[in-house]
């Protein structure tokens, strides 16, 4: 599952979670509202016809209401009357003049469920009759209905079913729209990823997001053209410099070794030769890092003995006149046994060479440089250490995070350009390895490269590769 699919899956799941939370919260709010309404209606502060009935009593054949009953009615701007079994009024309080003073069973049945004239009423069974309390118009909402039980039972089934169908339809439409958005956005995300990796791409310039696709195509074409121009320029400059640089190196070596040249001339020729060699190394590094950055350096992997490679790199430095203040050696953890690794010989050799040159360059006073080789589980580990001055902790953290660091030897003419370590990082990344920078005790730098023991394609088909015993 790629990043775009993970994003949209999280988007859909989070939206479904929001919908679920929405329904739960609304059900909870409805429950709280119902409880609140019930509590409000049943609170002592609300008008209660039952309590009013308790304050209407019969004394010496006459019905009277105490002060509390009168207060309750007048607070609600209400009136009241007490009817006997024949519909005659036994007691009344503030009864409007326009109302009748006698009611039939039909009248009672009607105003019990609807209105008495325009007055909404409440009724209560009093020990001596029927208590009727009327309220001002629009003070109460009163509605009465009667439904068949079969209809109610059907309603109890169809209402939840309708709600569920609507919910499922809502989820389906949302997922369908999200899928359409994903289908439109996924190529854009792929184009952005290709743009960040410097790869060529082309998006279809149609649909609702055609303008964005066209903009990405334009940006990708511009950056690709810019990168190609840069790579072509570096290749052209490197090719044009190589011939005159070779001539400079040749003539400087002849002058340096000439018997009739003065010591001063020989010294100057030696300086020219050394600086020309640095310039040649810089051009080689620039060419290589450009090829690696723009995938112009195809990996040519082969099975090789890592111990033999480390010995050959060490011998090359020693045979080419390593300055006396440097000591270089190679140490293998288990000398009697070696395991072949499937890597690019040229790039791996260049990686070790750059690490050794990095130690030499940063320690002009001299140091001891060690190359360690070890095997752990299914990986091969190269470790290059020196006991030089080392680097600061902040720079170590920057190197381990893959960040560019400022040049070394600030204030001098021999400012380090940093291409060597950049090439090391690129080579390790191409081999899916890990790179770790750390400090040595008590001082110095340690660079550890861990490469996976990759199986060659021939081995996957059944061919067996046997480790070579060290000679």
C-alpha cells in the first residue's frame, strides 16, 4: 500500500468515525434534552394540577380554595372549575364569563383532548368531581391522536430500517466521492513524488484537476530540463578540462624530477602537481556525484570478496606514497573465513577510498587509519576509523540525518568541498545500506557502513555460490 492509498484509507476511516460520533452525540443530546424537559415539568416550580387539587377542599357543604391555590392559578394567569357527575359547576375561580356553566359528557370528552372554546385545559380527577384548569391561548400545545397498533408495530420496524438505509446510502455516496477524489489526486501525488525524485512524468491534462496537472507537467519539464542542462554542462566542462589538466600534471612531474631544475622550481612544480591532482579528484567526484544523483551510473553488481577489496584499497594507498605521518591498516574480524557480497566493485572501492581520503584531509598533522571488516547476521559491515581531531557532535548529528555540512578548514585556501562524503552517502543508499557517523574514544572519527547480504539473481534461480576461503 503506497502513501496515497494510506492517506485516503485514513481519510475514509476518520470520516466514518466522525459520522459515528455525530450520531452518538445527537442521541446523547436528545436523551439529555428529554431528561431535562421531564425534570423541568416535574419540578416543584412548575404548575401541577394534582397539587392544585389538594388545595381545593369542601367545608360545610361548600368548596373553597386556599391562598396557595389562588397563587398558583394567578401565576399562570389561569382559571379553574370543579364539575360534578352531571356536569354542573361545584366550584370556580376566575372562570371567564363567556364559558358555559353546565357541560355534557360530550363537552367534557371534547375539551379534555382539544380545547374549551379557545382555552387549552388540563383535567384531573378530584374526590368530588372533575377538576378543570384553563390556560391562556397559546400557553399550551395540545394534540390528540389515535393510531392502529399494527401501524405502530410497522412503524417501529420501518423507521429504524429507513434510518439504516439512509445511513448506508450516505456512507456509499461518501466512499464513492472519496474514491473519485482519490482517482483524480493519486496521479498528482505520484507526479509530485516523481518530481521530488527527479524522474520524468506526464499527467493527463483533463478533468476537474486539469489545471493542476498542467502546472505539474510544466514544473516537471522545467526541472528536468534544468537538471539535464546542469549535468550536460558538468560533463562538458569535465571533458574540456581533462586534457589540459593531464598536460599540466605531466609537465609538472617532469619539472619536479628534472635534474637541472633549481630546488625552488622543483618545489613550485610539486605544488602545481599536488593542486592539479586535487583538481582532478574534484572533477572525478563531481562527475560521479552527478551521475549518481541523476541515475546515470548504472549499478554493475557482482559477487566479490570484501576482504580482498579492502586489502587492495589499502595496498593502493601504501604503494602510491602515503605520507609518513599516516598509518593505514586493514583488520578482519574473522580472518580465516570470508563471505562474498553482491555489490558494485567500482562504487564500493570509491566509497572506501573517499573515507580514507577524508581522514587524511581532515588530519594534516597525521593519524592512524583503520579499516575493519565484519559480518553480522545477513549483513556486511565496513568500519573506517581514525584517531585524528574528529568533528563536533552537532556535525555528527547533521551527517547522520543526511544534511549538508559546511566546509572544513575555514579560513584557509584548502576548503573541503564535501563531495567525498556525499558520494559515500549516495553509494550506500544505492546498495540499500546504512551509514552511521560517530566519535572514537578519546578522539577521532568512526564511519560505519552496513550493507545487506543481497542474493544475486542467479542464486534465486537455484545456482549456489560458495564462500571463498581466504588464502
